[in-house]
C-alpha cells in the first residue's frame, strides 16, 4: 500500500506517513493526538476542529495540552473547513493506531508469504477503505448541513477516495437559494413599499421610546437595515443587524450613509453561528420581520427563536411578540375562474389537464373581503416569548359556519395571519382586536414625520396606552382580506369538489401544517373536512382529505 505523506501539526515538516508524523510530534513536541482526543473525550467532529484549529492558529504544543474540551473552538463551525488541503489526518478514524493488528498488516511493505497473510492484507485494506469512505460521507453531510457552503462541498468532493463509490449521500441544501434570493433589490423594494408592514413596524418602534431608549437591539434578517435604522432613531444604544445574504454589504453602506455606524453594527452570517462583539452577551430587544406566505413559509421563525434562546435577556422583548394564523371559508369564484376554470375552454379547446396540479399547490393571491363566507378561526396562536421550533409543526381542529346569504359554491379555504406587538413583550389580552388598515388610512404619516421634525407621540391605533396592571400597549396589523393588501396577500387552498353552502352550513375538520420533507423552507399542509347541514348537532359522514404544498 502506498503511504501518504503528512505534515507535522506544529512545524512545516512533512513526514512519509501519518504514523511517522504523529510519532514525530510526540517525540519532538510531546504531543500525542490519540491521547489528547481520548482525554478530552472528543467526537469525530471535535477532533476535526482540533486539527484544523492547530493548523490554522499555530498554538504552542503546551497550549494545546492545556485544553479542557470546553473551549469555543470545539463548537465553532469555522474549524470544520480543512485548514490544509487534502489533510490525511482528517481522513483517518480517531481510533487508528500503529500498534493495531490491521495497521501492522497495512504498514508492512513485505510481500505476503502465504494465502492466509494475503487474505488478512486484503481484508484489512477493504475495511480501511470502507471506513474512510463512510467517514468522508458523514463529514461531507455534516459540514454541508452546518455551513451550507457550496464551495466547501466542492472542496470535499476532491477528497473522495473513489469517484465511483456507492456510499455517497446527496448533499442537502435548503438555504443557499433562500439567502441568494434576498440579495436582490426587487424583493426589498416590495417589502419596504408594503406600507402596512413597514409603517406598523415604524409605529411600534417610534411610539415606544421608553422601550428602545438606551436599549441593546438585535435585528434578525435585517435586509436593507430599515428596522435597525428605526431602532437607532428611537434611541437605541446599540443595534446589531444580522443577515446571511449579500444584502448585508448594502446594509452596512446604508448605515454609514445615514451616519449611524456609531450605533448600528452589521454582522454578516447566520444567527445560529454569529458572535456578538466583545462586551456584549445579551440584547434587550429582538426585532425581526420573519413572516412568510401562510406565516411559516421560509422557516425564518426558527432562526428568530434561536436568536431568542442565544441572546435575549430574561424579560426581554420580542417584536413582534405574537402572531395568529386565521382560517376561513372562501367563495373565491373569480380566482377559481382565473386559475382553474378558464382552462376548460381555450379558443374552443379543452386544456383542463393544465389545471390538475393547481389543487395540490396553495395559491398566494388577494381575495376580496366579500368572498369570505365564515367568521375566521385561529388555527395557530404563536407567542414568540415561549414557542419552540418543534411546535411550528402542528395539527388544529376547526369548525367554520357559513355566513352565505343564499346557496353558494365555496371553492376554497383561505388562510392569513395577524401580527401583534406589545411594549412589554407579553401575550395580548384575549379580547384584543387586530387593527385593520383601510384605504386612505394615514398610517405612515402618524409616526414618521417628514423634514426632520421631532416625533410627536400619538394615541396607539390598537389598544389604549397602559390602562392598568397587566394591560400592555399594543400595535398590530392584519394580512387578511379586509385589510389593504400586503405583499403576503392571502393563501388560498382550492377544493377539488366545491362545497355548496347556505347560511349556517357547518364545515368541520382538521388543519395540519409541517415543514416539507423535501425542503425545510417549504410547507406541507393537509386539510381534512366534512360538511354538515345548518342546525345539525353533530356533523356526520366521512372526511374529505386534500394535500397541498406551500412554496
């Protein structure tokens, strides 16, 4: 077997094999990698981090021997990337040793003298090759999941000992396209010009100077940095603006152009991985516009909850503090014609085959408030101070009662969400109504005076200023059909068989929502429902089931 040369961990000296390099480091520098790995009880990835840290940072041997295993380097994904190209130390199992029986068989250069010794040599070689392949597969998969670096994936491909191996695992990357999409101007233009969204955030921040004055604020997924700018203008002491996409570079320039770089620090990276500047361990407020279509599409809330658990001080404020997913019956006749019905007669031809897939996909569009034919029900209430990522996959029962004045075909269910901010970060009272922005509502002018005039505090649009103990000051907005349309629009689930409903018709069932197995930033929705006549005490009959993708 051809030996692979290997460089010493502590000097620029290359030895003829891994074992000779390890022996050299032990005899010359008093460092035994196997003993240190065993003493610190390092797993495979911690051992890889240790090797890459030594090669990159060049510590003294005594500094490495003084490690306890609790240091940050053993958690940092920075040291998963090889510091030395094609480093053979990263490709041997942690328990490889020169005195093992198999290693002795492999290291000898003598020609086997009999069939038994040749068989042992072949068996040992096969075991080593399979172990190396499997370790490389695990390492590649682990690094891809943790770092999501396409370039690193390409680099690791070059380490594959056999391009024809069947052990390779396809790399899974749900993040790259997501972050790349937020590097473009258009998406930020759409979001900022959504006045319901942007003005409500501005109103909450600018109308609560007692919350933001001298506060340490984190803006998760900062984009252009607009929320960070609001926070700085409201008196925040420091603002950490976090974004993993290329937009972070423009955000830093925007901060500088507005002469707020003494307050706002833009940090490029995923909030799961970043560190705050020295002297800062926690923040007082986390502000983020994390909502996607159907509220949970894109799964950005998971990252916001990580930020909460890593950085928010006890009793800190999450902004927004609460969100509610609402679900209702929707006539959707015009939208049905636009998306599905017209295919049945196109210049005299039947193209209805084109409409088949529409029933499997949620449709994001605007529906008129007059098409909503039931009072909405809340299928998920998310209080951001307590909810966990596991609870974002959920099942909720619902009962909807038709408000149709005459027999009507109901073509769809509709889903939208309401967003609430409380100045204390606590849950909203049960009797809270969301503020619905109507056409002509001067929401922007209320809180963002032009011409540099000082802000004049005004009465909040939802919820009176603190009326008594436990009554928070509330700011809110809705993405429902009654509101001025937002860029989120509404999420429509078309029914394969329309429901014929009159006033009082009951539709009951179960709404299930979870992250897609194919892409964790997409959603799989499952709706089970059955229909009862008006006044029916208990709805009978079998459930109809439809499955949808939100993407």
